[in-house]
C-alpha cells in the first residue's frame, strides 16, 4: 500500500530538502567569491516601495494586535491560549500544558515587538509625507 502524505507534510519534506541543499552548498558559494553580481545589488534603500506599503503594513499590525489582545472567544488571542493552558492543566495533560505555555510566552513577547513596529511605521509615514513618498531617495 503506497504511503499517502498530506500536502503540508510533503511541502515540509521538500522544504527541508531544499534548505539542506542550500546549507550544504552555502560555504562553497561563499568561498568561490562569485556571490551576488553587482547587477543585483540594491540601488537604494527601497524608501518609495516602503512608503507605498505603509497603509497595508499598519492594517496588518493593527489586525494582529487586535487578535492577540482579543477575548477568550478569539482564536489566536492571549486569553484564548491562557484558557487552553488552564484546561490542559485541569486535565493533567502536562506535556500539552507545557507546549501551550511556551506558545503563550512567545505570543506575549510578540506584543511589545508589534507595538514597536507600529510606532516605527508612524515615523516612516511622517518621513514619507515630508519626502514625496520617497520618490527621490536612491
């Protein structure tokens, strides 16, 4: 009987194979000195493209913060994950509780990072407004 793998599992296997190939060949590429050609070197800091993406990035960060700070009924929220940790502890599923607690710690640590990015984007937006959306920046 053939082994049937879900699509995600197949993608993970292919991804690991590609990553392994790249990691194995990385030192050879670096040692050969034939890295990125000058034609592909960045010509500027990408200010114009970033200025154009600011509204989308703001919405994305705002949605993420709203989800994380949502109530118990919101999947992906800290409160939802805390309830899952509590349920796992009540059922004496210590391995599950530990795993979920680690996810909860990571999610809580994400909040200040997102807030910092939100503040940084406000500075970028102000810069873009004062500099013609970065059109002249190279």
